[in-house]
């Protein structure tokens, strides 16, 4: 076989291509890579099919073209391959059912002699992953190549072609069928994951609705900046989402931004997929791509290379992308284009790639191959060294970050195990404490009934009530997420009076008295009694604990329209930071006993039940106020 590559570059095709050279050839494959207008594309197709009617002709619009060692844009490259012992078949499908399109092409083209399937699809409507699954469902062994059409990063309308027909939405394909044709395929990725892991929360096929609990466009704005997010998908293509746990390192690039901020990608995601943003490793991109496949090429002796590369590589590397293309052209004629996604076959599976360079080498040679000499491409310029250094910095920083994340995750796992053990211990303590507390309280009551009260029994009873209040707090904290707390109608006046009676003996120990006033006899509220007890008991016990000795504690109940206001005030030390006292484990007076949990528990209950809290503290008094919603008549 032999391939002739032509760069049109706004010239007359008739002056560039000597069609007489191909008139007698039977097995001709023409590939058109067009970065120009639809009209120019159409004109080129008509010229080619008129002059070479026996040729099989397929084409695609591009985001850049590959012509030997050169990369062009807004140009058209024509690749004409002549085969001696290979038969070429072609077909096309129109429509947007990607899976069925893949099936139809595979059924029509693949036979026992098919060595290669070249596929081009539109780059806007086709779901590339579903399309390749369709092909694979019919035949999973045939090597595929090609990609999704581009439109110079406009993401508005791409075109593909079969013979002289231009297609907006669908797919075109050719099969190469032979007994001797040899094919080698490979790919280069060179994109590395950076930053933290993110979870796909909500997705339908290739459209993401939520990532890390964020709108996808907001996600890109957060991590890549508002300007990138504003101009998606034309910008940001260099920073795809890299999917973890795939047979290949697979990236997915944005192809459409919807009005609601959701984003469509070139391939599918699943709910729960773990992804990271990707960053191009310029250092490895500029390394000679032939070195790793030198042995395979020595065996094959390539007669032509077809390269289908991601648009992101060209845009990311710009002038340095030549370093990746030129080594192939030094071995055999080379052509291709920059795609919106690349098609690749790997160990019985068809893969949709992004950010990748896919390589297809073809040969009809049956001779013993000659050794392939590798030519050195100079990538040691000052700017190239700067790019390599910056890439190395990002890569090493990402490695360091990942190591630090692993350490933090290990520490987090250990901390979580400690918290779980603590919670289990508290459950055990609460369970085992309930019975002895009940026994002690019962025996105190029996003793008082038989012998009357004395100072010793009174002191024990006060201590028991304090312990009982702490027990109730712990019990509530442990069980609150496991139980449903139903609301009942409670008279706030009667309920607070009963709790005052319960703690009045405790208050008398510090020579304090409760003084209750109310502007209303009844204050009905719908509330859970357990939750209400936590609010009232914690405020009463805190007042007893922090009120100066021989100072009274004032409890005031006020009806104000449909609200009931419960306030508790006394003369105590000034609270230095009223906002912090509701934080877990915070205590301003370390001389007092307690865990710093009570007011945090009160705050949680109030937030759940829409109870407003207000705190005022000065040299005269400290006052806590709680506003409850009354029962509507």
C-alpha cells in the first residue's frame, strides 16, 4: 500500500493533486480532514468523487489537521491511500440513536476478513460511548479507530461525509478487509489527575446534574475560575474529568453547557463514579512517542500512519505538539485530525477516549522489515523547559497532596473509630446507669416515708437529681437519631412549674430560689416532651450552677400575640462570648463541673423545632430567652 497526503491550503485541488496517477487504481481510500466551511467541504467532496468515482471517500470536520510533520488549522488535508490486497467497503447512518447507529454499521461492514474499521461520528449529538457499545455488541474483536468530528471549538455544528454526501448527525465508516493487511494500534494519554476526589451525585448517561453536591458549571467555576466556567465548553477542554478504576485512564471532556448549568460530556458517567480534574503532563507529551512502540513497528514495517488526536492536546501544547507528530512522519506518510473524542480498541473492548493521541499503523508488506531508525526531535528550547518544569511542579505537588490526603484519611478513620467506640461506651454507660439510679431514687423516697428527711438524705437527693439530669442529656444524645419524637399538646406554664419543683431542692443548696411569673394562666404548645425537658432542665441547672450564692433566679413567661416567651435570668458572671457558649464542649468557667454539652444540645433542639434563642449578659444579670410558637386556635 501507499499513501499520498495533500494540504489544500486555499489552493485549487486540481493543481495540487494529479488525479491521473490514481485513475487505474481499484482499492482507493480517501480521508478528508476539513477545518473549513461547509461549502468548502462540499466543494472538495464533489471534486474528489467526480475525478475518482471508484474511490471510497469519508471525511470529517476538525479542530485542527495533521499533515506529515505539520499541524494546521482552518485548512483541509486530503489523504489518499492505495491498497494492493485490501478490499474497502463503506456505509453511513443518519440519526441520533447512537447505540443503534453503531450496531447498523457493524452489521453491514464487519466480516471474517475485516482488519480495521475507521469510524467518524458527529461531535454534537452522538453519545460516543453508546455508539462504540453498539459496535462492540455485534463484534468485539475488530480493531476500530477514528473519532468525533470537530468544528474549531465552536461546539455548534460538525459535519461528516460519505462519498459526496454531507451528514449533520450520525456516523460514517469504512472497513478494510484483507488476508495480509497488518494493523498496529496504540494510544498516548499523558494527562494526570490532580486535586481531591469528587463524586458524581446525579447523572443521566453523559449529562451530569450534580458533582460533589454542586451544579457542574459552579464546580468548574470553583476549581478553574469564573472565566473558564463562563466560556464552557470552548474553554476548559484541557481540564477533563478523569474516571477512576477503568481499564484505561479515561477522561471525559465537556461538549455542551445547558441553560440550567448542567454539563454534557463526550461519554457516560455512572452515579457514584469517583473522578478528579485532569492536567496535561507536558513533559511526557514532548517525549518521543516512538520509543515505547519501536519493537512493534520494527515487526510491522508501517507503510502509513493515521493519527486521531484530541483537540485538547493541540490547544494545550500549541507549537510543541509537533514534537509528538513528527516522529511518525519520519517513518511513513502520516495524516489525521484533532477530534472531539477518539475511538480506540483495547483487548476486546471499544473505548471512548479524550485527551489522547490514538495511533494506527498499517502495512501490506510481507517482507522481513528493516530496522526503524529514530530521529531525535529537539524539545529543549527555553520555553519548552519552562513548560516541563511547571508540569513537573504540578505533578509533584499533586503527589505530595495525595500522600497528605492518605495520611489525613488514615487519621480520620482512626478518629472515627475512637468516636464510634466512645458512642458505644456511652450507650453501655447509659444502659447500665439507669437501673442503679432508679434503685437509689426509689430507696430515698422509701427512707423519707419511713424516717423523714434529714440533711444527709437531702444532699444525696440533690446529687441524684443532678446525676439524673446529666443521664437524661446523655440518653437523649445517644437515642435522638434512632427514635421518632412525636409532638403532643403541652401547657408550658404547668410544665415549667413542675420542673421548678423538681430542681427547687437543688437550688436551695446554693441558697437560691426560683421566682416564677406569668402574664397568662395557660400557654399551650405542640412540642415533644423529651425535647422540651432538655431545653428547660439545662437552663434551670445552668442557672443554679452559675448564679451567685444567695441570688434568686427569675423565670418569666409572657404571651405575645401567638408566641410564648420563656426567659430565665439571674445575677452571674458576665458571659464573654454569648455565641460560643452554644458550641460543643465550650465552657467559660472551668471551675464549674460539666461537659460543655448542655447548651449545644439545647441549640440543636431549638433549631429543629424553630425556637428562637436570645442571650443578653451584662454586669447586672444574664438572661436567656426562648420564643415558642403557640397553638393556633
